[in-house]
C-alpha cells in the first residue's frame, strides 16, 4: 500500500509537470509472490484531464487555502477566548504544521546538505513574520494591523522582480494594488479610534515584508530540492526554532483549559493545512504574486463567515454597525475585481 501511494503521488506530480512518468507501478499479487512491475504504457498514460488540471490548480489551490484559513482562524479565535495566548497557539500551530508538511516526503526530491542554510533562512523569515504580526496585534488595533499586512501582495510582486529572473506583468501589479486597497476597506472600523498607530504600522509592515520574502524564496529555492524535500525540511526548522517561544508562555501547556483544546487543535490543524496547500502551490507552480492575490480573498470570506456563522463560534464581530458593512462590501467588490483580473 505504501509503495502504491508513493508511486501514485510521484505520478501525479510528474503529470502536472508535463513529464512522461514511466516509473513502474506496483501490481496486485494474490499468490503472495513478489510484486511485478509494469510500465506506465501498459496501463495507459495519465488521463488528459489530469494534465489539464495543471492550468487550474495554481488558481484553485490558493482559493481553497483562503477558505481553510478562515475556518481555522475562527476556531483559533474561539480558543483565544479561553486565554490560550498567542505564544502557545503559535508553538502548537508550528508543530502541527511540521507534521503535516512531512506528508510531502514521499514526493521525493534531492537533499542538499550543503544548502541547508536555504530552508533554515526561509524558516527564520516565517518566524520573524509571525512574531512581528503578533506584536502588531498586541500593541495596536486589528483594523490598523491587518490592512497594513495587505502590503505583502505588493511586496511579493516587488521581490519577485528583484530576486527572480521572471518579471511581474502589469496585470498582476494592478491586481496586487486592488487587493491591498480591498483589504484596507474590508478592515475599516467605522470611525473607531486607534492607538499606537505608528508602532502598529511599523510592526505590521515589517511582518508583511518577512512573509513576502518567505513566499519569494520558497519559489526561488524549492525547485532545486523538490517538493518533497525543501518544504518538510523548512517546516522542520520552523518547529525547531519555535521552541524560542516557550519562555514567553504565560503558563505551561498543561494548564490550557480542557475546553479549549478542541478549538485550539482544530484551528491549528486547519491553519497548518492551509499553509501546506498555499506554500506547496508556490513551490510546485511558482507564480507567488498571482497566488497571493487569490489567497487575499480570505478577507472577503472572513466577512461572509463572520456574518453567516460567526455565532457558532461565539464571535461578536457580526454585530458591527452598517457603516462597517458598507466599507467591507466595497472591499469585497475590489477583491473580486482583482481576482477577475488575475483569471482573465
């Protein structure tokens, strides 16, 4: 069973890359003898529909990641009501993410001992981005920090041009700008007062830069390693580095209320899953700017989820005033325009 799964996963990846996958496929042996191998041609080539998916997956997977993120965020937000804290949540989320990314190991690749600094550096950018984001949320308002985080889309487009050989088209630049503006509108607080605006903008902007470097470097370095090597190794470093969070716990993990664990584990698992989907998409297909534009639709889906099912999670944002809703609807329209521009 393990050999069949590995062969199937390798075949799918090879097919999506447009390669002629001829690695032997394990056949059933009911007589207990050693399994025979047969060439791919004897069983027929991979369906053309699978190859056609190559053009759709770079668009559908970031959208799926955005939806999964919203579900995970709602669960994690509910867990926070029990006083879990950002440091313990981040620690558990990173360990779960590392376990999920280990599922990519059967896809294979090349391990480069002399290039271990690459996934290690990418892991540092991830952790710095996460830390700065937490600091922005601690010192300021979500309605200030989250719009500034929308700068990540612009920064990904910029860093892609600077660090990679392929440029970014004018269409993607326009879509990135529309998405950033949409995120700002989606997070307007209807005239509510803000505090520590300068500090919040500094932390959130720096976080956006760290995450933008993360996305672009994954696209730049992962091809040499392969999907089944770079990402699992990088998340392994992330889990290892996450132990620096432990001194910041306000209480040991064993003191987390039992009622919080289902929300916490569910939220962390979904957040890890969306990371697996999104980062794997960039590593496999490239197009970090395009993926980020589509992924930024999570701002729209979060508004819809809060208003539609927020009460399931004891979320109080659905009681915001009509003014906030108008701004968020305007942001949703801009978001749809940006996505339509990417898909055109």
